C-alpha cells in the first residue's frame, strides 16, 4: 500500500510474507514504488521465504536454537529446555515447519488419557508456543506459529486451604515435640517467616542476614524474579539474627516440615504441604481487614486477579456493595 501523508510525504507499507512487514517514508510516490518493487523482488527470489516448507529444521533443532538465543537467559531456562526436548521427542521430533495443531492435539489427548493433569499439559503448550513466538520475533522463522490457535485446557480451580488458629497452634506444638523424628534446627523459624510474610518456603530458605534489616525481610529468589520487601516484628528480626549466629545459614527443611505435618491431624489437598502457610498468611490477612491491593504487593502477585481468590474472606465483602453504591448517598424523588 502506498499513500500520501498529511505532511505531503509518501508512505509505503508492504507485507510480502505474513509476519514480515516493511514501512518507509519517501519524498515522492515514485520512490515508494521503487522501494516496493525492490522488496517484492527480494522475497520472490528467496525460496526459503516464499516456501516455508523449505525449512527442514526439526523441532529439537529449533528448541536448541531458542535456548542458545534466548532460553539460557531465563531463570528456569535449563529445566524448560529439557522439558521441551522431551516434548519434541514425544511428538516424534517432526520438521518444525510441518507441525500442526492437529498433531499437537492428538498428542495431548493421549497424554490426557494417561492421566496427566491439565496444568501440566497447559505448561507444555505454553513452553512450545513461546519457542515459536520468540524465534519469529527474532526473525529466525518465516512462518506463523503452528500452535497459535490451540486453546489451553480448562483447569479446575483448586481448593484454597488455610490453617485456622487451632491448626497453627497444633502445628507449632508438633514442632516443639519433634526431637524424636526431626532435629532440623531451622524448622520453627522457617514456619514463622512464612506465616508472618506470606513467603513461599523456598523464598524463606533463601534468606540470609544481609536480607533482614530494619525489621524488614527482602526476598530476592522469587518466582517472578522480582525482589520484594515485607515488614516483620522486631522480635522475629532479632531471633533470626541470633539463630544465624548460633546455627549458621538456613538449609533445606522441607522434609522436616512434612514429617512434622504427618504428626498432626491436619489434612491438606494433594501437593500443598508448605504452600498452606502462604495461603494461611493471605487468608488471615484479609479476614483481619487487610487490603487486597496491599496483599498483592506483599505476596508478589503480578496480577491482582490472583490475589482476588482471597477476597471472599474479607469482612462484609459483599455488604460493601450496599454501603458504597451511589444510591446510598442520594434519595429518590
């Protein structure tokens, strides 16, 4: 397309192949036509661009290219790369340009029948789709993402379980009686950190003295890679520094936590374990009148939609619709 702009100059806008667009401004319409002809000639003589199927690289080949150009920079890049290689081989390692939605959906159906969870299968789709998107953005692929229109599976909302006051007391009682089956010296403080800040267990374990200052803890080894700081009580801050002086840095205590949990009557959904501490912090925070947006910042959620899972626990949550609607401050005439 060639058109004249309001300033009198001429714009050429051309997309010789899908995903490859050229836009340039010239003083004359003739210059635009010459540029357009040049671009069309370039792509008409390049079989690789005219015929995407001329790209014979396998799915493993482009996964490896993705890792070399981008994946290695990700926090979980190595793990994701290994998962992508397994996925590619499970798909039969086809020529990447010939992968289709149907091939992937048949594979996913087989995996579903084997009992794999929707979240696991959605992760696979997210990973492989991201490979194509990134390489297209880097101009390493000349065809559209073959999985662009594949929809993720619906994931049933997991039960949100949290510990009430009695269960928290029961947990600490079990910690205090654990000498016969768990001697990990860090267990109690790690539990306190999670219940006091909403930290993930791994975030708590990664703390060290330099990250606890002015009655605040700063979590740096976070899920989204962004550091966040949360206030704590002076008492907890002092006990943390005293503990590190006497016992050294935190070491893994998740096994000790599970053994202690087994000694209680607390029943949790599959896969929760230490994460129930984070849920418990958030739930009690909201029930005690805490603000949802503040909770989002404390937990480090990138979207408040995630934090809204706890909104129903707010005191008078639904009654606010009556209290704060405009009809409450005006009269009917």
